[in-house]
C-alpha cells in the first residue's frame, strides 16, 4: 500500500518525561504540522511533560490525555507516550476545550460546536459532512460523559463523533486531558478534522445478553453507584450471580462478566469499575434505579476484532492509520486469556495508535467494554490482509 504524506505515528517507552517527549517529537515531527494527538501514562510527572510538550511543539496544535495503557508501534504499554501528527497538506483540524464538566449544559456544547465548525470552514472551505469527523477526549472519572457526548453529537448533526475517556491506570483516581499547554481534570477536548482521504468509524463489542436478569433497586445515579440489586447489597448480589467470593470482585472478574442493558434490541454493556467497602458497586456508565440488567456472556474477542478490521479493509482498503479507544477491561481480558500478542500484532498491522480507556464514545452514545475509533485509508490504496 502506498502511503499518503501527512501522517506520522510514534511511541516512546522512555520513563523520564523529558526524554519521552524528546523522542516522541523526533519521530512525529514533520513540515506543516496542523495537529498532534498524544496519549500518555498517568504516572509521568505531568507538569514536566506538559512543559516539554509546549517547548518541543511550540506553535503546533497539540491535544492529548492520560490513559489506562497506551497503544502504538511498540505495542500495548503501561508507561509510554504514543501518538500521531497530521500535516496541513492532507488534513485540516481545529479544537476546543470544555471546562467544569459538572456544570456542562447543552447550550455550552452547541456554542462550542458552532464555533469550531466556523473555524474549520474558514480553514478548509471544502469541509462538509462527508469529509469531516470529530474526536472527543474527556475526563474518565468525571461521570458526565453521557450528557456531553449526546449534546455534542446533536450539535454536530451528521458529522460523526468518536472518542475515549481518559484513564489513570487501574487507580480510578485523577484523569486529565491536555490542551493549550497544560493538563486539566474535569475537562474535555473536542477536535474537528477534515480530510479528502477515505475514513471509516467503527465500533466492536463481543458480549451478548443472557436471559439472567436483575433489577437495580437502589442507586446513587449522580455517582454511578449501585447500592442494591434485587434488594440485596449490590456487591453480594453480583458476586453470587457470577459465582465468586466478595474477595474475587476484581477488575479481571468485571472484565469477564459485565452487566448489559438491552435497549431496542441492542446490547449495551454497563461495566463495573470497582466494588466498594460498603457493599456497593461503582459503574463506568450511567445507572438508574429500576434498570433491568442482564449478565453478559462473552463471544471470542479476537474473532470479533478480526471481523472488525476485515470490515474496515472492505470499506476503505488497508488503513494507514487507526485511532482507537479500547476499554481497559478488554485489555485485561486478552491478558488473562493470553492473547495480548495476537492483539498487538493485529494492531501493528493496521497502524493503530490509541489508548486503553475508562469508557468510549460512539456517535451520540457513551459505551463500555468496546473498541471504537476512526480508520483512515489512502487515496487509491488497494486492500491488504487484516
């Protein structure tokens, strides 16, 4: 496949933030950079990393976020920086930040989208719904992904949105997005991109709902906290359903046995983030009292992933870039099933850049335990093996 100019991918595994940014810059730097996107481990000294990003990419539009694992040419890592640069000859891009997500309103989202669409139109008069897409990076512990995603997609209309919730390893503490030279929590970044290259949004999810139903009987919806299931302490009820002791309620358990809600015949995963000392469960997604949940049963994740990439190849040919947001619980599952090398090989062959996320955004929905993203092809490229 002949690659088009304008895209450079990179990943640095240097643990020192100054060395990591310097190495990352060396690999992605190109003339006329219009946008750089990066994903970094949360254990870096973020103040130093931000300072170095500002120094090395002075005058360049740079956005990024912390992760629960980085994905790039070096594979799936836990302490690295991965990312990509785009050149202005092939891409046009604008970005904007949303602060104070707890106070987010639909009007706020509409105003940001209107402003960015105007900026993109000024920069790229040819931009339209057929050659433009939106990327969202958002604080992964803010608990406000649903209203933000819904409002932004509504305002974007037919311009499709895809994104990921920033991570913090498996700590679920503080997650950050990066824009304008600094990292921020309780914030989100929206990027609008226009290109004449073919592209394809995708979503992969490998769980189906069983007939085993439970009802959320007590919940703190503002904090995605379920206190009771079927009238029992939530952790106890869930542990009994999946056949483990309370001590067995760990991230690998949640990865293997998520709960699903069925809406209009479509399965939506409602992943559990952690079990709490008071017997409650914290979820990655919105939860309501009275919600009927079903225990999920996994299909083969790698088969599903192969099918996803095969569909991409059939649509746009072999991608020269895939920006992907892959739920951290999926990574735990492939590690547990000893399939991580197969996944890394598939990602490398499809030129993947991305991160393991605390949640994923696909069009107007915030989802869990999925793999979503955007694949960008080459003009006139021929298909290759997935």
